[in-house]
């Protein structure tokens, strides 16, 4: 999968700017962002069954965490959702986003939380390749971790939403 995105310059009106500019629309955004690692660490400590930093490729950022579904029945496979963190394709880490797995795991999904290489060291096409590589790797491992990979959901926020959309393509 080679996605090549060209970032276009948009001029937003006041209403659109408030809708798309999180930092402007939510004055306490800094406190929220600073809370994420604490929430993520707390959820990680609650899940000793999670598999952390599994290697899906050769780069140090080719790592994912796998959080099994809660109350997965013995011998049954669970559906898989791949969650991709945001960060404007240039920042952040899966480790700061582990808390987003809680509700999905509670709903019966196994969650793969991805890291990927970042810009400007690589371009957006290469980041899309990382998502594809992680997805293929998870499908290859599905029997080992009892994953139902016939229908995989992709989810993300910010840049991760873009990457999950490209992965779905």
C-alpha cells in the first residue's frame, strides 16, 4: 500500500477553526495531554496479560502492544481492532495511549496498539506501509493469539485516523 498525501493549505473561517483546532477549542488541552501517560500507565498496570512491544518489523518503532479481550472464552477467537495513535505523523507514542484500549477490550475486542515510524525521517507513504506491515503480521499471528482476522477494525485519532483510513483502503 503506497499512499501519497499532499497536504493542502486550507483557510478556515472562525467556526471551522474552532472545530478543527483542538488547542484553540479546548483551553485545558495541555492538562488533558499531560494526563494521558498517567492513564496509559495505570491501564497497563491493570493488564499483566498484555503483550508489550511486539516486533512487527525491523525498525525500532515497528512495535505494537496487544491487549487481549476481557472475558475471552477459552478456545474462542476474539475480533481484532488496530488502534493507531495521533501526533501529526511526527510525534507521540503508543505507550501514551494504552488507556484507549480499555473500553474496546471490555467490549470483547482484542486491541493492537501500533507504533510507526515518524516524519520527517520517513514520508507518509512509508508510514502507511508500516500500518500495512503490522496488519499483515497480526494476520500471520492470529492463531497464536486467538484473533478473528476475517474482519479487522481500524481506529485512530488525529494522524491515526488518517492512517486507519488508508489502511482500510
